[in-house]
């Protein structure tokens, strides 16, 4: 397991999205697009809650981009 570096700007930005319960758009290398709120993160994964509050576990290495939803 990789070490979780909370000093990284990307980790801090995701923590802000979690704290503010901000809806985000997350695109995967499979070209799937997910929209929801990030519930938690760890060094390997991000847990996204979809529109039905169902958790989706997403491996960080499969993410193309993550951006706040307008």
C-alpha cells in the first residue's frame, strides 16, 4: 500500500470537496463518466456516492480527471 501524503494539493483539494459535500464529475480511462459526491479517499481509492447515495469505489489509477460540477 502506498503512503498517503496529505500535503499534496490534489489530496487537499479532494478533502475540500468532501468537506463541502460538493458534487463532482469524474471521468475514467474506460470513458465512463460518474457524477456524485466524494465520501472518502485513501491512497488507492476514492469512494463516490451516486445520485442514489450508492457508493462507487474507484481506483485512483483509473481516473482521467475529476472536476467540480457547476
